[in-house]
């Protein structure tokens, strides 16, 4: 997979100390790439856009549900 055009980003809510973060590149055609910010040359997980959107939506729902119950 060619990642030379990937624009990596991480959440503004990520750990400010530089650890425990993932970076996402969602500007590539037909794939969303995810990597460990501490190891940018390491392995990359690749997901189809629909699968990635399902994952993000599921996490957001669970976050909203857990926030509203506190």
C-alpha cells in the first residue's frame, strides 16, 4: 500500500505527553490507515471507509451513552 500521500492526524484529545496515541490518514482513496504515533515507520492497519465509519460511529455512541449515565 502506498502511503506517500497520507496526511496523518491525531485527535486533539490525545495525550499531550506524546504517548498512547494513534494517527489516522483518511485522505487516501478507498482506504483509511491507522498507525501508532510513537512508531510512524511501524505497521499500519488499513480499513475500508465504510468499516472505519462503522467503528467511529460505534465508539461515539458508546461514549455518548457512558457520558449520559454519569
